[in-house]
């Protein structure tokens, strides 16, 4: 039986980059809520996803999905990429650029990390409507 990877962190942010001097990941503008003036809408830009995994054994296909929890429709998914490790104790920090999120209505959505066909972790996103004159 192949052991699934362990998701240690999943963060969505406006900007994620690696500091040249320290080689640390810098995560700026984290969020779990999105706002729009009208529906349907698209989030105005791409998003950075910071993913930290451990217990990776051999080659593991990793993919991401964004699902509407009201309809269970997958609104966005990434093509799987292979993460390979010969050391299950190693920590793998990934930065993935995610296309703009579709926002068909106000409500709760889920952003998930998959290892093969199995979800190994998620982040809830709440989409709301900005009321006229409020921000």
C-alpha cells in the first residue's frame, strides 16, 4: 500500500516569492474571502498557492481543484504535475500559480490539493457581494 503525502500547509495569497538571500518563501496578502460587485464574476487575477507536503514516497501526481460547494461542480482544476521524492522525511514547499477563480454566486467554495485521485487537504473560500457604498 502506497502512503499518501501529508499536507502541512495550504495558503492562498496575492504574491508568493523566494527571497534570494535567505531562500525563504515570502507569502504576502493571504486570503480566504473573495468579493465582487455582481454575479457571475471572475476574480480579477491569478493567485499564488503555497503548498507544503511531507511523506512523499516515489512519484506522486499532484493537482488542484476549486469546487462550488452548493452544486459540487468543479469550476477550476490544474493539470497534474509529478512530485518525486526518495525521502519520506523531506519537506516539499511548492508555489503554484492558479488561474482566476470563477465566482458564479455568493457562497462557500473549496480549494483542494489532490495526490492522484485522493484529496489530501483543502481550504474554504467564501465569496461575497460588496453592498453599494460599503467596502
